[in-house]
C-alpha cells in the first residue's frame, strides 16, 4: 500500500522545480561515493595516497559533501524554479582545487574556505585529490567512470614551472601551450572536452578573448547500468505535473523489487544502485504537501548523513521517468556568493601561476549531460575556468601592415592618413 501511494504522487515530484532534486543530487553522488564506498581515515595516514586503495579522510568527505549541497542550494536559487538543473560538485571541486594551487593571500584563503578545506593544509588536500583521481575510477569495474584534467596557456604567457608541476603530479593534468590567436585552438580545447566525455559535451568554448591567457579544465564521465534494470515493457506514458500545475505525459519506467529507502519529514528517499553497488542514484521524492525546493533547502551534510543511516531495504513498486538533459551554467555569481569574490576582481592574487601577478579568474562555467533509461545512467561534466590578465597586459604588436591617422582632436581636422606596409622602406 505504501508503494502504491508513492507511485500515486510521483508525478508531483517537482511541484515547483522539475527534476531539481533528482538532477541536483545525481551530481553529488560522485562525491558521495568517495566518502561512502570505503572507511574514512585520517589525513595523517601514510598510505592515504596509495594507488589501488580509495582512502578519503572523514574531514575531507564531510566538508566537501557540504560544499556539494551549498552549490546545489545556490544554483537552485539562481535558476528559474520551473527549469531543470544539473551540476557536478566533484568536477567543480577538482577544477577549483587546481586553481587553489595557483592562488595566494586572500584569494587562496577564500577559495579554500569556499571548498570547505580551510581546516586542512593544501598538501593534505592535494593528497586526497591525487587519491581520488587515481582510485575513484576503479572503485567499481562494472561502471565506467573517468576523470581528466588539462591546462591550456597562451604561448606568450609564462607559467610558473612549480604550478605546472603540481598540476601534472597531483591532478594528472595535461599541459599545452597554444597560439590563442589561432582559431583552431578553440577546436582543440573543445575536442579535448568531447574526447573525455564520450562525445557528450562537444563544446565548452565559443571563442578566446584577447585577454584570456589560460584555461583549466576538468572532465568527468560516468556510465553505469542499474544493479536491477527496469523492464522496458513496463514503461508506460504517465502524467507529470509541472511547476505551473499543468501536466505533460512522460515515459514512466517501473521497477517492482527490493530497494533501499527511507521516510523523512517532507520526503521519501529511494536508492537505485549501479553495477556492484558502489555507485548509486538517490531520488528524493517530496511529499504531496511539500516541494522539491523545500526539500533541497533543508538538505545538508548532517541531514544527508542521517538519511543514509535511516535507509533500509524494502519491497516497493517504483516509477522513474526516462529523461535526457543538457545543461550549462556560469558559476561566477554562485562562487562569489559562496565566499570567493576576490578571485573575479583586479585584487585577485594568482602569483603562483605567474610571479608578476596581474591575473584574475574571468569565468567558471560548467557543462553537464545526463541520460536515464531502463538500463542505467550516462552522465558527463566539464568545468572550465578562464584566466585573464589585469595589470599585466599582453603586448599589442604592430607586426603586420597598419594604418595611421594624425589629426587635431578639438576641430576634428585630419592632418595625415597613411599605411605602413614595410617599415624598412624609407621610400615607396
């Protein structure tokens, strides 16, 4: 009877924000896997970076889980309540972790606090990043999961060797100096993103601005089959209630079996495991008297931990819509609100990237993709950070034929107009 009731109000899952609890939380399961799949250990453990053993400290897991929910809260506030959203806290955390290694002073303190890493040293955080990148993809052999990082800099912009070494050694980042004036460079960066997301995120940049000197990218790709697949023959068209109160028909998958679930005030939680049960999607279904936005607003690391303790195996008839979502978002505003505004201003300090400073974080954007069907889930994310110059200006060289105009400004009188096609020629 409980299962029947659950299915009866499932079409109201997103009374205000369709898929917000599903898509907002599918993104955080990547980070949750790191904290739930193995026992937590102290950062002082000398084996914490051993390859083949996923070991994440309790402090890192708890604090970065809170970062995931803080991010989801902020994006949910900024996004239209009637629209879907999907973010990857893990992809963003790694991208900002790379950036943190190039920051100093107040800029570094703000980034570290925003990432909830202010109780750890940078060396401890880097140990965990390295361990995650090396070992998280291998947690479940039946699931495809990859992480990749890269850094691209303008050939005329010098980058500190120590910064590049950290990115290579800690984040396994590919480093590439490119001619940013060449239109083909945008294609190379987009191709890298596509190659590392199985073609699901084919484009992250439209163009390179004249003041862009560096891009830091993280790519994440996940593909897993359900531990217990849905039967395609049971998928039927059913109504789904939108934020406006109107309804649309969706292909509703059905699963009758044993699943872990829990009942909390205002919502029910249902866990759908992938592969060998190391990764999972947890769906938070609001009660008819509540909304997805209300559930999201009360979600944090503490409530998430309590929810995991309350999950228990139950027999139920469960329905989940099939869907595909492509999403893109600029995270400048969200990250500034979450505590790192200085990085986006002329007061930014990224002297560990370039000792002469003069750099700011011009943008952080994320592109995501997810497809859910009877077999499982395919999801991808690319986080792109763009660095631009401030006090240090790239030289503007008259290294090709140019024009000149000599004129008087108050009257607008033009005295001379000329073209210099060859400065070595004193005569035509």
